[in-house]
C-alpha cells in the first residue's frame, strides 16, 4: 500500500476523534516516520491528549502519559533500581519512557533538571538507569505539550537545547464554528476514541521510516533550503539562527511531506510549506526583534524574500 493511501487511512481513522485537523494529523505522521518529536502548543481542552492516544491506537502502539509538575523527578520518567526485599536484590523498574507514544503533558511545568532527563531519551532513543542502558521500543515519539498562556506562571521555559530537539512545533488552535458543532454531535452520546482501530502496524511505520530517506532532493532544491537556513542566521531581528540540526530536520520534514504526498522528490513548495513548523521554534530573536515580530512572522518574511528556484526538478 502506498504512503498516500496510508495517510488517508490515518486521517480517516483519527478524524473520528480529532475533528477538522487533517493538517495536524499529517504533520504528526510526518514526524513519526522521520523519528522526530513534536511540541504541541495550545490552550487546554483542544484535544492534545486525544490526538496522542488516537495515534497510538492507530498503530497498535503503547501509550503512556506523564503529567509534568514541579515535583516530578527524573527517575519518575526514566525509571529506577529498587530493592526487592522478597528477592533480596535490586531490580530494574523502567519508567514510562518505555513506550511507543509518550505524551509529556505541560512539559514546561517541570524543573530544568527533570526536563533535561528527556534529552538522552529524545536524542539517543535510549535510557540509562544507574549505569544500565536500555534501548527504547520502535517506533518511539515524544509528543510534548505546553500552554502558551501560562508561560510566566509557575513554569520553566524550555532552553534552546531542548527546543532544538523537537522536530516540529504545532499550534492546534481553536476549531471553527462548524467544526465545533460537529465535535458536539460526535461526542454527544459516546467517546469516539473507543472506535479507533489499528490501521497501520508498527512494522509498516518502521518500513515507512526506511523509505522516506530515499526521497530525492535536486541541487537547486538543496541550495534553496540552505539559503533559507542561512538567511535566519543573517536576519537583523534574529540573535540565534537555525542550527545544522535544524537544517537536517527541515530536509527530513520536506522529504516526509513529499513522501506522504506520494512523490519521491522534494519541491520548493514542500520546503515553503513545512519550514514554519520546523524552524520557527529554533530561532532566538533579539530583544528589539521580539518586540516587533513573532518567530513565525520572521520565517514568513524570509520565505517571501529568499529566491525560489524555477522548475526545480526532483532527481539528481
């Protein structure tokens, strides 16, 4: 079955629960097949938890949720060695990171020490507990959420090093009038999460992860991508531009966009579409710049000024 058909199956399946968010569903799937992690930023009650649960059920994966608060410890995430008095020995008890879909809810409420415990998990896909290293299941993705309206009230903003480890940042936003009416009707009698079925196996996701890397970029498209990245580093309102890790994320996300559209080559339009989701959260604006613009506005400004290659083909 083609990637495009898989996307349609996922959208139809999760669309029973998450109304009117086909674009978000595709972005999450893009992240999943690129082994990338997702930062969801939206006000409470917009379906962040339901989205993560729906994805886990759609691929018959395990789902675990961590509610971050200031008293959550690193060992609450990674696991501990505990002494079993019955066996008279220490035993390993892995934490909730040993799953396929991990929802890190309100991650900016955790202390920096606890936030940093996710760094190895997200980057290395392994966890070390008292010197013992465990590989995480595959596929594995962290879906972290934060509430933007509480950024200054008892929270700990994510440092740039942590932000850079998120593949994409997505704002769920409020539903439209008609979408919210459909939500009311859908949830009136029961919870549609119970109707979610497995539509893709974990093995199919792993196969897609291997195939997406085969999507081609022409020299012209590569140069276009790099011009955008380098423009972020030279912009007068930007203090810290996109890192090489961000460059690779943009390339992979563009490959994912093309692959999920049923193509094996990247176009400039793929890059223009995906860039705001991949690189805006990686920018650090100057003091003056942050007073005038948002990160997204800077990205859209750059995309409108960087020259687009004409008739950029796909294959080298």
